[in-house]
C-alpha cells in the first residue's frame, strides 16, 4: 500500500469512472428497447460494455483522476460536493479533448488500429453516445474519489 493511498485512488478512478460511464451509455442504448428480452441479455450487455470500457477508458479515467486530485489539493477543497462539481466540469472537458484528438488520429490512420487510436477509443464512444453523459459520471466518480482521498489523507494529531 502506498503512503497516501495513490494506488487505491487511481485504481478506483479507473474502475468507478469506467463503471459509471458504461452504465450511463448502456442505459441510453437500452432505453428505446422494449423489455421483451430476458434480463440476462441486458446484464450480459452491461458486463460486456463494462469490460470493453475498462480497456478503452483507462487513459481518460486516469487522466481525470490525476487532474482532479491535483486541482482539489491545490485549491484545498475537502468536501465531496466540491469534488463532485469539479468532476462534473473536468470530465466532459477531458472526454472532449481526447475524443476529438482520437477522431483526428482515426482520420490520419492508414490501416489498422494504432495505439493512440485504441487509447482514445473510449472517449470517442462517449462523444458518439452523448458528451453530456460525462457530467453525471464525472460527478459520481469525483464524489467517491474525494471519500477515498479523505480516508488516506494524513491525520492531524492533537498535542
């Protein structure tokens, strides 16, 4: 374990950020579908999307986690509500930058999928599903990241 919980923090940023984003994308894709299919089909769809989201959303979620942690420590914000607002603002910006960069890379690519295109595939998918999905996903992720940051923050001792 690291001294300030960095390993837990960044692992949580990756796992929670991808989970919230994939769940919102899955809901928007499944909303028009009538419930004629068994529940197992829907659950398998969510788990499949989440598995792919973990692979393709790693760069974006870790970058948002890093920028969020640095900004909140610099501003000395300690409440989860401040972190949630900052996450709701920061996440769509990072998704837009990476998604547009990924689209540009995809247009330049001759054949096959390069490493940069694979790293930006998740943000491109979010932009196609709706950029606004990054707002609630970023807020929820930032809320939990604040709680994790507080759990591993150095405690002041009374003398």
